[in-house]
């Protein structure tokens, strides 16, 4: 029997659902993201993977590891699986080693990747299976070829060996396009943690192969945003995560192994990934309106002020470093507690 009140309620529910879907359509707002990380000698890579795995509206397509330790890839696999992404493919730079981190600079920081890899073994690369990782260029080419044009963001939070190799790649079974043409077709933006702005000399750029860095940055065929050492180096986070996160959280454990309880670490990589996912928002602003970044053969960089170039930017904080740190710590904890 027709009941006007029931019908009215049903229509109200339908209209509300449609209105909400128009206001916040999850599919249209999802960010297709690839992360290229040197997770090994610093724990901020683990924090970045926590954000990429737990922030809403992220379609994490792949993770490429640009440091060749087996523990790096295994730890990445374990972290992703713990936060609900057990099927994300992982690439690992060759030749693979069993090297583990030792702080022979300050003798203060602890190793964590092998411990996370062992105690949280899971995902596409369980313990002992690093050799089953993808070769990074093939993973890039396969992943990009499967995506719509202009739909992929790459967050580089480490060395640029994999990106340089992608640019040097040629047609294969995944795509008839060369590396530069494939990037130009599929990648909407590259976000790079590296360098200093407007000029600097930073480890991600010089610490591995500065010539490779120069090749990747100076020849990238598309938009780039840079997160410099001065950005994350002014934001210290992680203390709350070490104390307040659920007991079995792998990234909280990683921070404790690396810096101890209730201590902080700089936030270079988490802020870079946060921008890659969410854009400027209330967190960031651009430090320039035009120009481009040039990397010299020794890995140092400087900004070229060319008014015709408006496809590259460097980031600045839009709020105080204390406020940004507080907000970032909350994102860490929200993600850890949501599992």
C-alpha cells in the first residue's frame, strides 16, 4: 500500500545521497599516486607511506624503491599491507643487496627496515622474497601505460635513479612510447623532495649519483613541484606517534627504533607526499611564480628566473612550522588508529 510519509522519506534519502555524491564524488577526487622512495636510512619515508596508505581518496598504484637493499622493499611491502594495501606492486633497484643501515655519522639513529620487514612480513613481498620485486622501469612503464592520460602523480622521496632510467627507456610490451613520451602522456605532476630553494646542495640530489639527478630533473617533460630541505627540515614530528599509536603499529615501531620514544624527526618525505595527494590546501604555498630548477653535475641546484617557464614551483609552508607539525602528527595518529 502506498504510504506518503514512507515515500517522502525514501525520496529524501535518494536526494541526499545524490547531493552528497555531487559534492564529494570519491572516484573523481581519487589521486592516482606512485611513490619512489629510498626507505632505508631515514624513518620519514615510513611516515610518508603511512600517509599514502591511510589518507582518503588515494589510489596507490605502485611503490618503487630507489635504494637497493632487500630490507627496503620488504619493509615497504609490510607497511603497505598492514594499512590495507597488500596488493600494491613494489619495484626495487638492482643489484639487490642485503645491506642494513648503520649510523656511522652521529651514532645515534637506529636501523628499522629489517625489523619492520621481519615482524610485519606481508604484502606482495613477504620476508625473504625481495627478489620477486619488480624491476623499477618495467613497473613504471606497465603502471603508466594502464592509466588514463594526464592522471598520475609521482612523488619522489629519495634518489632519482629510477626516474632517470624511466626517461632513458624505450618502447616495450607495455607501451610503444619512449620514456619521455610516456611520462608526458600519463604523468600530471612530479613532486620531488630534494634540493634547496632558491638554491642549495641537498643529500637526495648529491648523495647517490648527482649526474643521474641532473639528468632526471633537467630533462623531465612536464610539471614539477619541489619540496626542499628547508621545508621539512623545519617541521619535526613523530613523538606522539611513538607514544600514542596502537601498540602493534609498524611505523610507530619504526620511529621508536630509529629515534627512540617521544623524540622527533624532520618531516621532509611526509610533507612531500601530503602535497602530492592534497595540493596546496592550508598547508603550503608556492615560493615562486615562474622559473625552473636547474641541477648542476655535482648535485647542487639553483632557480632560473625565466618568466616564460611556469610549470615548476618550490613549496613554502603556509603556516608556522609548529602548527604544521601539530597537524601532521595528528594525521599520523589518525591513520594509525584507523586500522
